[in-house]
């Protein structure tokens, strides 16, 4: 009986090790560019546990309401092969977002002018950079509107 329990525990441990190994971050997949550095410069001010607001540096404010190009990975908001509104991330959807070099990468909301096909490969989009002054617990702080695939 005790031997059976030990085998079951060993099996469960191996399963968790397998899941953990699969979630590891592959540094070569991380998107890194001067434009992501601009986005990554946003800080946040917590007003209360349910209210957090973005604090924008002058470096990002100079791009507000202007064309802005960004490469990254699609993180769908809705299911389906055609995507018009999605999050763009520095890491692929199948990797651990907590394993990046600076913690959870900031994601940008992208609204496409025309639908694009979902892919696991990195994409490059260009749209108008919008900065939100609303609670980031409800809305992403950065939006690329009327974006086009490059």
C-alpha cells in the first residue's frame, strides 16, 4: 500500500515538473526594440486595490496620437481565426508571462483597421498610439488604433 502511494506521488511530481518545464521562458522569443522600451517606461500609481492609473513619461507622450510601429505576438481577446482586436505582447502566448526579464510584460491593445489571421509567429503592426487616463484595472493603458499589418 505504501509503495503504491509513493509511486502515485512520484507520478504527480513528474507531471508538475513537465508542466513547469513547458512554461519556461525562451529568451530568444522575447521581443526587444526601442519602441517596446518606450512602452515599458510606463509606471503605475495605485490609488486603492481596485484603482490603478498609468503614469506616462515624456518619452511616450511625444508619440501620443501619432503613428507608432510595434512588433510582438498576438494574445487573442476573443476566439476565432480572424482577429480585429487583440493584445500584443513581447512574449508568445504559449510562454510564461511571469518569466520575462522584467516580470510581466506590458501588453498593448491593438485595434486593426481590417481583420488579420491569428498566428503564433511575431507580427508587426503600425497604428495611432493612444494613451488612456482611465483605470488600468478596467482598460489597457496603451492602444494602437486603426492599425495595419506591416
